């Protein structure tokens, strides 16, 4: 009897996967409520949730808190070797980007940020917290930390726009060398709330440490992507 529920959950997940891949369940569409799905597959909610969890782990479906389950849209291709910004990257892939500012203020730098920007302890930095959407879906929570020395008055600008363009147009600063760190993680409270998912949901954490054209450490980004929203795709030239 112990193998019955795992086998049933696997059968349900395979049935739903087949319908997703055949286009019967389209990207972005909402799945029926769990009660309805339990009736369709003549199973318990526990078994159904196990099946849905398997599909979520594969990145085929996703859940939004208090809204239900949805079929995942195609992943964005993310190439860290290409110099771009969020709106340009998304637009070039035929998708629609949007940015929301959660907060923008000067704060004491955390130990991590002090190390990333090579600043002494008790330094203050500009913190800009933003949530970003693709085709209306929340996919990215990001914390930007800026060295105030290089960006006086930046908090008064429209921060829904590209910081890359803002730096260049208002401060004559362009990105130079960039360092990336990419690791899987679980969403902390602030990121989960911004993305409307439960705390601890799987995510991809990307840390970007940026220098300008003069080699100065100017800012760093702590990005938290929904795990099914992104694929890292790199082509190394000959």
C-alpha cells in the first residue's frame, strides 16, 4: 500500500505534463482548483498536491499565493556574457517587461554589501528594491546597492527605468567589468512577499558586482529569480 500514493501522484503529474506539452494547457493559463482536479483524477488532495509539487519542481507549473496554480510560460534566456539590462533583454525575446519600485532609500550597508563593494563597516549605501514582471507575471525581486559617492541625488529620479541608462545619461557612468555569482536558493520573506509566493520557495540567486569604465566598484545587485523563469545560456566564442 505504501507505493500506491507515489505511483498515483506520478501518473497524475505525467498526465498533466502531457497536456502541457501538447498545448492543451497553455502557458500562463490557470489550472482548475485543487478540489476540481482531485475530482478529475479521482484522488485525494494529498496525492494531487504531490503531483503538482513534482511539476513545480520541473518548472512546468507555478503557484501564486492565494491565486492557485498556473502553467509556466517559456523561460527567459539569460546570458551573463552579454551586456544588457532587464527591459532590453526581455524585449529582445519578444516579451513584455515591467518594473515596480518597492522602496528606495539610504541604509546602513550589511556586512555582505560592505565586502562586495569594498566599503568599510558602518558605511551607508543607496538601497533600491524592485520587483520585475515578464508578460505581467512577477519573476524577479532585486535589491540594488549603490555607492552614494558616485550617484548624488539618484533617488529623486524615476527608478522604474533602467539603471544602466540612468547611470549613463545622468552621471556619465558606464558599466565596465562585472562579476557574477549564481546559486540556487530559497526565497527569504521580502523576496517571497514581492513575488507573491510562500517563503522558502525555490529560486535562483544571482549576485552581480559592477565596476564602471574607470574600474571603480559602483554598485551590486542581489537578484532572486523564480526558478522556472530563467535559463542561463552562454555561448563562448572561439
